[in-house]
C-alpha cells in the first residue's frame, strides 16, 4: 500500500501541492470540519445508496455516475435505509433552501439537505472531494469529514446570449452541466436582440427566423436545468435592442423610422415606440406566453442602452406624449413605457428584472435614468457605476444583482491579446485574478448590502460564435465568480483558489470542455 501511495503522489507531483479532500473544493464550502478516524471504503457488492425521498432519484443516479466515473464501481440503490451505508435525505428542518450537510465516517456517508436541490449540491461537493483526494479515491477510500454548507447569495447566475449567435439545445444543456458543478443556480437566457428573436411565440409566429427555440425545446431546457437546481430566467430586451421584432413588425417603431430598412444582423439603434398601442398589445401577448412557459418567478425586460435621442426624441407620436405628460426629457417616457410593460409582468404573477441604467453612462452619475418601481430587481453592470447603483438601490429599496463589468463580464478578454478576435470594440481586459477580487458586497456594511441578492457573469454573444467559445470565455473566471456568489469573504483566498483551480480545470478538459489555461498566474522562473 505504501508503494502505491508513493507512486500516486509522484504521479501528481505536477500539482506541487499535497492532494487531500479539500484540494478541489470549488466554490469553497463555508464550514468544513476535519474528522479523525479511518476512511470510508467503497465496496463493490456491499456499498449501496439509500434515498430518503423519491424526489432524490435524479440526485441518487448522479451519485452512482460519479462513483462509477471516479472509482469504476457500480453502486446499487437500496430500498431500505438499514441496508445502505450511503444515505441521501431531505431534512426540511434545515434552514435555507440550499443548505446541505455531508458527514463521512468509516461507517458511512450521510448527505442531507433542506431540499432536493441542496442534496444535489452535497453530491456536487462529494464529486470534488473524490477529485481532490486522488490517491484515496484510487483506493476507493473517502476520508472522514463534516461539511455544513450554505451559500452567501441566493441568486448565482450565468448569462448566455443565443440572440447574437444561436446556441442549439444540446449546447445549452452542455453549458448547464458545467454550471451545476460550481453551484450556479440561475441561467439567464438573452432571447431577443437586434440580431435575432430566438423564442417561439405561438400568437406571433412571424417573430422567429431560421434559428430559434420552440416552446417544447425551451421546456426541455428548463426541465434539464431544474433537475440540476438551475432556474432559467428569460430576458426579452426592450425598448432598445429590438431590431429583430421591428423587422417582423415595422409598425412597432417610431414614426420617423417607418421608411428605414430593418435588417436583422445589420440595423442597430432602433427602438420600440413609446406611444403606440400595438407595441403594448403585442408585448402583452408575448409576456403572457413567456410567463406560462418559464416557471421562474422572474422575467428580465432589459431596459439597457436605449438610444432615446435617435428614436423617441424624433418621433411625432412620442413627442406628442411628452407634451401631454408635461415631460422635459424624452427619457421620462421610460416611466409610462415601463409602467405598462411591468403591469403585464405583474398580471402574470412574475417579478421584473431590469439592467440598472443611471442618468449618465459614465461616472459621475447620481440618479436612476428614470424612477424604477420598488418591485423591480436591478442588475448593476456598467463599469465604474456599481458603487452608485449599490447606493441608489439601497436608498430606493430595489433588490440588486451584481454583474459589474470590471469583474463579471466574462465576454471581455482574459488577458491582453487573448480572444475575442472579432467584434472586439476595445473591450477592457478582465483577468482571472481581477475576477477573483470581486466582493459582491463591495466592502460596504452588512446592512448596506442586505438588498444584494446575488451575482451574475455575462457572456454577451457578439463575439461568441459557439458553445466552445462560450466555455473558453467562462472558465476559469466562472470559478472565481462561483466562489464570489457562494463563499463568505472570510473563507476566500486567492492562493488557495489558485491551487484548487488546477484539478477543476483538468476535470473540465477531461469532460471535453474548452477552457483557457491561465498561464499568467504561474511563476515561470
Ligand atoms: Zn415613437
């Protein structure tokens, strides 16, 4: 046995650190207690998995697959607790929806969680225990440990943009598989933009072109994600980023744009008219269908980068509306526009999300672009403006999701000279280390960050042609963001993260995931 262990360590010497059961934990759990004692040994023909509730079926099967993948053992499910030394249990007495516990002793393993999703997270952590403790795993042993873990934030999102470059269903599922490993629980799909309308709307079939998701396909993605504790939030961007719908229904634009060509993929800077009944009736239909298709409580309606001066300022209908309402600035038309649109969201018992826009797109800015209703969750994104968004949302009582460009825009290059090689408008560089420095609370007091619900990493698709590029841009920075969303600041550490990164990157590579090797964090001397 000793010789075997030595060979094993030698084999892994490339990592230059001792391998143990914490070597691959990512995001780092919030409470780990090492336990003295002998390891648990997985025995083919003896070890079995018992699940306490039928809704743990998928999670139990996932654990079977993990044990086969890591130890090459086929472990059956047991129908009675007494016959099983691995137990999966939902314990509703545990507080917090995603709270799970793992208890490993020489006698057995118990993974309990507040919900099926929480138990699933216990299994994801189990996979990383086995991945990290490679020598023990090779001997079918699992070191004793107690983990009691729950996330810092309830909203931990990545965003895909199939509107700019379409991503087929199986590619979205592949992306979901990787997100689930790192305990992301939200996938935001940016479904509509200038370059495409990607969701079938049965009442308005003209909206979609060649590449789109049928409602049945979206239902399939939603279910696939839900099994892995991931909720899919749809984003329909309005009133800007709407050339695709304007190409299908040119009459939804402002008066002076009637004669302008609307070519999907070429035309930009057009908006929906704020004073056009048909705009509201069409979106009422769309929001109704989207609401019944997506079980999420949320619908994201964009609200970003509205080129108001090229549209509402020049439109006779919009100008008449301004006059009628006594507005001084065309941007004030956002008030009646979103008041109507948000009422459709409310009609369907959903909660709206919008990108946080301020009265200037660069610092300094000191107020919202228009007064957001209190029930709107905002997403902070523009470089330099997050401290202002944080303060304004606190003052006005809007829940806030953190996606600051400086840390969370995963479509930006990871190093000077790296991808994207096309449609790069001079994007700022966001290194892995910079992403890791992200504290979603921005260092303000606990009270002043209490309205922050979570984090989101964006993968805007202008320069992301396919899923391999999407994962290349995401990983490893999405590891950093996963830890920012899950792990309390006191348990986060860049040096530790750097070491835990390698087994996870290698693991993704083995699963056929395109990743970027972060060579710049290694001392080449
Ligand atoms: Zn107009």
